[in-house]
C-alpha cells in the first residue's frame, strides 16, 4: 500500500494548556467536535473519537506540549495505523500547533488532510474563543 504524510500548522488563540486539554479530555473533545470521544490520558491507553470513526493508542504525552498517537480511520485497510504528532508551542497570540501524520494511505490523503482542517482546527478555534 502506498502511504504519504500530512503536515499542517495552525495558530489557535488559546494557551497550549487549553489546546492540550481540548484534545485530550473526552468531554471537551466531544464538545468541540460534536461527537462522542473516549480518550485515555495514559501512555499506552486507547482513544476513540468521532463516534468510533478514529481510534488509536497514546505513545507519548507531554502535558501542554506534545501528543503522539497511533491513529486510524475506520474506513482504512484493516489493521493499518498511521502516527500523529501534535506539537504545541506558546506564542504571543496563543498557541502554534504543528501537526504531522505519517503513513496515511495515499488514496485517503486529500480527505484526511481536509478533515483535520474542517473537523478539528476550525471547530477547535471556535470552541476556544468562548
């Protein structure tokens, strides 16, 4: 299977702590995405988001700074996982979030890349404006 990578950056007008908590807290995650999320806060723990569409395991967690997880979409080839990394850096206007996803099945790259923009970054910005 051909795979590819996705790299995105976004500025969020909230602290790294607020961004980290929104991504890692099941209730907050569900609130900003509008879907069910169950997220372990332990390394080796599992997560499921978007009503089970995405799932994986936490590989590295540095509160308010970095999240690294295995990640797969339910419509991907069975057993195939990508790896995602969210890096949060404080800046004067809030947080500079760098997102990197490796091993994305090439046929899904366009939809997955757009999905992060439409279903994560845009609603996360709106949620944290409150």
